């Protein structure tokens, strides 16, 4: 599954850009919400998302913010299907994840490249999506940090051992050249920003991403 990150879209024609990637085959629309504190960038909030109206694909709000508890209800009210918080900012992860589900959304948890995966083990029963950052968040167009790939494999094993139906997603430097590595590491959903929006043909790009992101090997890779 390909989730198109609008952080790299042309904001002067945002609705057109979203429509174009949806028609090209994007499965979800990824919203990178940044507050200028947790990450060194400032993007948009619920009012902008509200202006998008109802979309034919689910929206995923990735909250890169210091106080995620203040944003859960506003983004749920915009119609977001998934709300993802960062393990580094959630002082009460169980409470926040439970609240996200109570709002009728899937609960996502994200971790930065330097954050150990063991921090997620206690909250796995309350998580629907794990989003692994393969760049340090804050800006689009960065190159993937390949040293993070073994973390995806480790999480894939952790999820398999737990028995919980958790989707493993990856975000950061994903493009036509890197998506296969992320897939073989164990990811099944891929957030792509500049890897789509900075290419001339969205249809060809997304089709290629889906082809290269598929792997018939469902077991975690032994080596990355």
C-alpha cells in the first residue's frame, strides 16, 4: 500500500495534487503535521485538512508535535482514519492510543531512527499501525538512513510473535530505488512524498512503487 505524503505536494494547488495521486493509485493520503517544536518545521493544522473535504481515500494524520493530546479530537473531526503519535512525545502512551481508538480512528505509533524498538512492546495491544521513520523527521526529500532497516525487521518479528494485527509502515526516503529494501525488511505500507510528487508521471511512479514494494516472502528478513 502506498500512502502519498502531501508534504512534497504543490500547496498552491493542493486539491488538484491530491486528486491526481488518488487517480494514479495512491491508497492513502498522509498528513505530516509539524509544530516547529518537536521537529524543526511548521506545516498545517486541522483547518487546512478540513478544507480538503471528504476524500475517496483514507487520511492518516502523522502528529510530529510535542503535545499530541491537544490534536487528537480536532484531527478525528476532520475525518482522518488513522492518527499516529510519536513514542518520544507521548508521556502516557496507553491513554493516548486508547483515546485515538475511542474517537473511531486507527491508532498509530511512530519512532525516530535512534529510538529503540523495545519501547513499543508494552503498547502493542493498543496499536494498529507502527510507523518507522527512516529519516529524522522534519523535512521532505531526505535520503533514507539504511542503518534503520534492521529495526523494521526487528519490529516485524516482534509483531509476528505478539499475534496482534499490526500494520508495519515506513516513512523517509522511500522511492523507486529504496522501496524494495524496506519491503524485504518487513514493511507492508510505504509513505512516499517527494518520491511521487517530484516525478513527472504520478501514475507510472505509483505503479512502479507498488510493483517493487511487493514481496512474496512473508517472513522477516534474516539479514538487511
